[in-house]
């Protein structure tokens, strides 16, 4: 690919609304400041096509710069990432203003658009399961003895794009309320099933009956933490969220809750806010950047 080809491709994806990119990365809009988003790299302020991460003293303009920052990619890889995860018509239209974040999420995960907000879980594809297992055991070093019961229970499966699907559930009946999706290819990608209601439930792993709970930022981190601390129930909050609605229920039921968010500025900030809201919670900081890195 010569420079002119790259420039044409970059010009097509650069105008993508930053809000659509942030949604693909599971960023959460601050309820008190609509220009502020909480990301894995820390809080990001967005003004039109410009963004700033004050914690990391980084800023830029356009979707390519934002992907480079959030996914730690170079420019060519960021352009390829946008082309892969945005709908073809969206790319061709150079980021039409009426393209919503929900459409971006649905298109990137291979799921139909979801204007009603109804939960649409990916359909299992057994032919892709070996690839997902190879990724989780080989690249992420998760134990097959931990993964197998999750697969047998339907809490972990593969979709037709070979994404790992981690089912989020609610209540004793483990009613599905959503799913975390993690790509298993060479490009970094994570997302949520359309219609997922994060505050209604969560992905969890660990021994039933344990009253010791560790809150982690992702399903892979929760499994990693459970392998390192097998006596605890490890829960994914699907991002560094300091006050999911179900958290107070766990505390009222007598669970000893520890905040195991990532050992980085974003995780530490969210943990401090969680402990401020819920003083009974204690910090349980991973020894590395996150629990999977520690594993």
C-alpha cells in the first residue's frame, strides 16, 4: 500500500464521530458531564472532533488519533481497526452525523441493528470454539479446567466471528441480561452484545457459597483473578465502574467485597470513588497492570 492509498483510506474513516469510537471501546459517558468519557486509558474529554486525556497529558483530533490512543496502535493499524469495526456504508459516507454509537457497536460485533434496545445475544457457533479456546488458553494463559465448566454452563461460548462471548446474568436463576465480547484476532477489540444492561447483572466465576467477592474490570480478568485466588467469587463490572446498581445488593447480603480494578490511574481513580461511596469495600490491587497480566 503506497502513501496515496493510505491517505485515501484515512480520509474515509477520520471523520467518524468520536462518540461512536468510544462506544466501541466500552467507554462510559460521565452522568455529570456529557463531554467526559471514562475509558481504560483514563477520563477522556471530547469537544467535537477533538479529545484530551488530562491524566496522561495526551490529546488529538479525529477518530484515528483516538483509536491510536485507546488501543495503543500506530496510524496504519488504527485505520485498519476502524475499517474492520465500522460498517462499510459508514466508512463510505465518511462518518455521517446521524450514525449512532449503537449502530457502530452492532455492526462491529456482527449483530443486527437494535433500535428497540432489546437484548440480542450472539448465536453460538461451535465451529469457532476451538479458536476461542486457543486464544484464551494460549494468548491469555487461562486454564482449560476453569474454562470448561463455564462452557458447559453456557456462560462462555464462541460466536460466528470467533469472538469469545462471556454471558452476563442476574439473580439465582442466572437470567441472561447481556454479554461481554472479546475478539480473538490480531486486532484489539472488545464490545458488548446489543441491549446489554450492565446494571442488571454481571459475569461471574468462582465457588458457589463463597462470601468473598473481587470486582474486576473484565471477564478475562475475573477468570484470571479466580485462578490466582480460587476461594473467591470474581465478578466483572465490564469496565471500571465505581457504582453499579447491583453492588449495594451484594453488600447488604453480607458479601465481603474487594475492588480489584486495574493497577493504573483509571483503575485507581474508579476504586477510590467506589470506596468513597461504599466505605466497607477495600482495595485489592493486582500485582501487575491487571489480573491477566499478573497471571
